[in-house]
């Protein structure tokens, strides 16, 4: 069904900007925007329908639904879509095939936002699915299955809204989905699959800032992170149809939002062993290795992910080659990295604004590392100042203004060595660069001394010399007002906050994290939120030890 739609390559368009919003709505959008967006990709893979044992769903239909789910788990999305087309043909009066078909389209659309035709198909499918859901609910008005189907359909609509960055619409459609799921467990408390959606809702509603959390509670969006995790875990342990999704959401939330990487990573690895064709799981494992200083291991995993350029979800091949290119950059193998970014740029896949900006940043940065600033400027200037590209726009401004010189070149080389766990070599190079600065060497970038001292602080932190790290940052704080690059200044505060937290200075650490929230970038705010959560958990454990 999607073969023509998916291959219809189109340029990425910026989402249209509507007329002036009501001020209160605009403020709400500003604060909930990033909280909702970080969980979209988790929820996309979690809304797969199940039926309790006493469901009105015929066994033959139930069997087909489960077959489709297995295809989804391995990211065989076109095969899954064919199965749900068969469900519609063989069971035309049931809503399941229509809802599932919309669900598969949502998964594809979520990984291919630039495909306007696919967005139109999804809108039409949702309308048809809702019509059949209403008829099913009229026929079975007091059955948990009816409310689950309604909740699933409303959830798909809500996620579609969030994917399209219509956050207020998504929020209220989510509320409708939540009410249906609450009715499901009221009618059948053993319908364990329904707890996943409730858990996701409770978990993410609790991430809202103080005032918004209070308002959300008044509107019926009460958040409870602990309860949410328990509900998600209940599905992961006892769900019949949602168990895999429960595990995925539980591990992903703990990994990305709570900083619990060890056991969550092991959980993702187990899922990948179970579903080896799921490139998204493989990408998560590769990403983990890249972000923890094992770029070679990351590349090994990426090479195992076998996807072609015409794969129906273009984000998978895009992410494969993007992470591979960044890994070679991290290894200081700049020529290979540049060739891979060039390959990615020319790859005939649709790319989001975010990844277009990321590619332009790295191509510009790599040109700068060849001391070709004119070419670098051409790439940097292609990064728009847009909500989806704020991170890349902000981080490129200093590089756009100041050409990379020999000192900055050595800084980038040394930083990569440090992040790739070559601690002794990196620390020695940092000390050598500091000696040059003390001897009067200056960079074209006036913030170079701050960059270098920040790197020294990180080196001490990574190698366990936390007090030395604190001293480095403590000496910097009073001078940070003169630092020009506000974006990198925010990340210095984050690094300092981590050091203080590790030493038990929780109140001061929180103040440092708060200083980093002035930057208008969703990713930075996500990191700050996670760091503050980890801080609160450490503080709780410390207080418990003292009282026992």
C-alpha cells in the first residue's frame, strides 16, 4: 500500500507558523514542548493492541494481529501492513485492522516526517478507524476491548499531533486516550496491557515544571513518575500482548531520562537478540557505545545493520551512516568522517530538519579542521534558527565567527581523545596546551581558555579526581561572565554541576544546573532535567543512609 507513497521523495519543509496564539496557550506550549517530544519515539513503538482472554475478538483475527506485531518488532513494517490489509478484508466489521493499519502508518510517518503524502494517508486512515471504533463500542458498550480500541485510536491521533508539533492538541487527545484506558482497567483489572499507556502518561506528566504540573493536575493530568514506572513494569512482566513494548519503554525511559544505563542497556541488548532485524534496537546499542567512548564498537554494530537507501523508514539508514560518521570523527579520522557525511548528504533519503542541520554542522566543522574556513562558513550558514535545529545553530555560532586555528585544532583532537577514554594522553595534551596559554599563546577564539579549562575539569572528573575537578570549575565560575559563547557556557555549568553532585554538594549542584536552563534548546533542557533527577535520587539515598 505504501510503496508509491514512501518512495515519493520530497524536500523537507519547515512546519507552517500559525497566527498569534493566545498568550497562556503559547506559554503552555513553550514548557511542555520538549517534555512531550522526548517521549514520542518511545510511545511510537508501544501502542500495539492486545485482547484479554474473554475478548469478543475471534481467535483467527487475534492470530493475525499477533503475526503483525511480530513483523513490527523486527521492523518489517510493509509486511505488517500487508497483514493488517488482510485483517480488513477478512474481518471488515471489526475496528482492529483499520486501527492497526493506521498504527503502522504512524510508525512510518514518525520516521519520515517530510513525506506529506504519507501524512495524508494517515489522516484518512484515522478517520476510517474512528468510525469503526465507534460502531464496535456501540455493539460492546461494557467490554474492556471497546474502550481499549478507543484509547488506542485516540492515542494514535495524539501522537500524530505531537509528531506534527501540535502539542496542545496532542495533550488533550492524550487525555481522552487516558480516560479510555482507565475505563479498561476498571472493567478488567487483569488487562495488564492497558497499564502501559497509563504508565507512560503518569510518567511524563510528572516531568512538567512546577506551575505547569499544578495546572495539569487541575485539568486531570496528574503525574506520578514512580507510579508510572510501576505500571510500565507491570506490563513488561505480566502483559500478554504488550510485554515487549513494556520492556522497551521501561528500559528506554530509565536510560535516557534517568541516567540508569547499565541494566537498561542490558535489557535493550536482550530485546535485540530476540529481534535481530530491528535496526532501531541495533542503533540504540551502537549509540550507547559511541556515547560512552567506544566508537570502534559502535562502528562494529552499525556495520551489522543491513538497510538499503529505499528502506521504508529512512531514519534508520540516515541514523546508521550519521552515527558511523560521528564515530570516525570521534576517532580523529577526519577524512573518513567527511566522506561518510558526504555519502549521507547524497543518500536519496528524506532527512528531517534536525539531521540536515547536523550534517551541515559536521561538514562545516570538518572543513574548518582542514583550515578551509570559507567552505565551513557555507555549511554553517545553511543551519536555520529553528526549534528543531537549535542545538546545531547554537553550537555553530562561535565556529562561524572564529576560524579554527592551530590551538583550536589541538583542542578538538584532545577532546576526542578524552571522550574516547585515552585519559592519560588527553590529560598530558591539555597540560601542554595550558602551558602554551600561560606563556602567552592566544587563539582567534577568545573563549579558548574556557574551553581548555573545562576539558581539564572533565578529565579530572572522568578519572576520579573529583576535588581537583571542583577546584578547576570553582576558579572558572567567577570569570564566566566574560565568556562570549553562551551555549558552551551553559554546558560548563552542567559539567560543574555533575562534579558537585558527585561530591555531595547537592544544593550548589542544582544551582549550576539551573544556570544552564537559559539556553533555548530542547536537548540541553532534557539533559538538565535528567541531571537534576539523578541529583534528587542521589540525595534521597544519602538521606536514607544517614537516617538508618
